[in-house]
C-alpha cells in the first residue's frame, strides 16, 4: 500500500538517508529504531510527502489516507482538545470525549484550551487526534514521549485497540514498545 524505493536525502552535505527501501503492507505494524539524528523523522516526512527525497520514489496506493503523530505535538494551543481533533476528524463529540477520557485526560480539563495542559496531556491529545482521523497508514514519531510508565502502558493498549487491522509505522527508542512490530532498517 506504500512503498519507498531507494530513497536518499542529504542536508548540508551530510547524507542522512542512503538508498532506503521498504514496503508497507496493509494491516502490518512496523517499527523504526535508531540513534538520534539517524534520519527517522526525515524518513517519515518523506513517506508522508511533506519532504522531497533527493532521489528515489515513494509510491502510495491511490487514495491512501495517512495520519500522524509528529515528533512535536502540533496542537492549536488556544483551542480545546476536542476542537483540535474536530479539525481533522468526522468523529462526533461523544466519541472524541470518550477517547480523551480513556487516555486519562481529566474531565475538568476538557473545557480548557490545550495551552493549560501538561506535556504528557498534550501528547495524548495529539495521539487522540491521529487515531480519530480517517487513515489507512498511521505514522507515530515517539508518540509516548513524556508519559509515566503506568500511563504509557494504558495508552499503548488503547493504541493497539484503535489500530487493529491498520498499517502503523512506529518510531521509538524503547524496545519494549516494538513487540510484534516488523523492524525497518535505516541505511
Ligand atoms: N530541515 C533540515 N535542515 C538541515 N538538516 C536537517 C533538517 N532536518 C533534519 N536535518 C538533519 O538530518 C539528520 C537527521 O534528522 P532527523 O530529525 O531525521 O533524525 P531522527 O532520527 O528523527 O532523530 P531523533 O531521534 O533525535 O528524533 C540530523 O543530523 C538533522 O540535523
Ligand atoms: Mg526524530
């Protein structure tokens, strides 16, 4: 459903991606690990079509819908969590609220703008937004960053439930998050 063929990218004379190829199949889960600066976010940006590779090509199935949790939250700070999500989702208010609450956002925070949220709360709003958008492929760039262990575990379980039968590409530095995921190798 999505194929990268021989992707290369250089920034300021530094080769970041060198002939990366991969094929993402429908319903499979993939993970991408690698040192800071190894080109993981660059690769996701190229797969999403937000950045052009210097050479190589990305082929997407016609009409393929993509969703993402970026490395930064990219929320509209003056809006509520639900309003942020409604910008990209056809989910109804009740469904949005249900997911936010299940991700551990306190009900008293729901009327507040996300500028009042903690870092970990914002991360979960970014995650809820990505999960409630319509998509075939979901890109997750360190989605559980800033969550305490217990919250992380419950959030991961919710993500597994929502992404059942979907294609996912997860970037993480944590091996415990990649069980059952097919590793992609950067080169
Ligand atoms: N727009 C840009 N202009 C110049 N250099 C860039 C740009 N984007 C990324 N780079 C460089 O490319 C390299 C790879 O960056 P990238 O963000 O893809 O790494 P990463 O694997 O996601 O790292 P991290 O784990 O820290 O998020 C880094 O050396 C970075 O400085
Ligand atoms: Mg990155």
